């Protein structure tokens, strides 16, 4: 299969028609007609990831976050961008981004994947809200996230010991609407996943 065929299938024709040019889910570097035998995935196409993709022989690399340091991957004329572009080109991969459509599906795939990894039982609204079947403390939640995701330094702001059930999953840069929802509801914990949070 060709790279663009794989990505059109993953992103979905309906989303492509709906979003048009108003999406970051696009080809970033490479030939969309390239035949693909090996696909790599990553959160961010860091230099180390690009080196590993080259070593492994990936034809297509799908990243979730921007590669060129801005949400829309604007290719500014800077030394940093030029060096990163050279690394991508040297890796030999076709680089696509899979971001907006992943969050726009009926069930947000990032939140769903996080909950699957955590193994928590409860009710999920498909987007942001999760209610634990059994209450936990914020400290227990942080310890589980740390262990299951291999994090080094989780940060807890607020009470660590009270039992909670209602969680907002702000696992990406969701913007102020997420936080307004949290502050104007009876949810007890918000889990953030990016520096801007």
C-alpha cells in the first residue's frame, strides 16, 4: 500500500472532507506515493526516534505531536528547522501527522488508550470525563500513572489524600474550555499531560 492510502484510511475520508485544509493531519515530509512495508509510530519525531526509524527500516512514520516546533509545523527558515528537516530526510521515512482526527472521533483515541493502559474500571463519556467505579486518592492515581507509564516526576497540585471518583482527562493541549468545564462542574481531579498545563 502507498503511504497516502494508509493515512487516508487511518484519518478517515469523512474527516478529510470535513476538515479540508483546517487540520494538522497532513503529510509533513516525503513522497506520499511511497510503497510501505514497515510503519513506525511515535508521540514526537525526536532526533532519537528518527534515528531508530532509519535503523529499523521504517517506510512510514506517524507522529502525534508537531515535528517542527509549532502546532501547524510551519517550516520557518532557521538553522534548527533545517537540521530537523535534514534528519527526517536522512531517515528515509514518509512523515505524516495523526492528531486532530484522533481527537475528533466519537471516542477520543488518546483518552481511550490512556484508560486502557491504566486498567481503571468506571464510566467514560468518550471524550474527557471519567468516573472511577471505586474511589482513589490523588496520590494513588499519581502512583498508578507513574508506574504504568514509566514517568519519573509526576506533580500533584492540591490535596493528595481525599478519596475522589470524578476525573477530567486533559491529556493534551485542550485549551481553556477543558479547564472551564472542570471549574464549573463537580469533577474532583484533572489529569494533565503537557507542559502548557
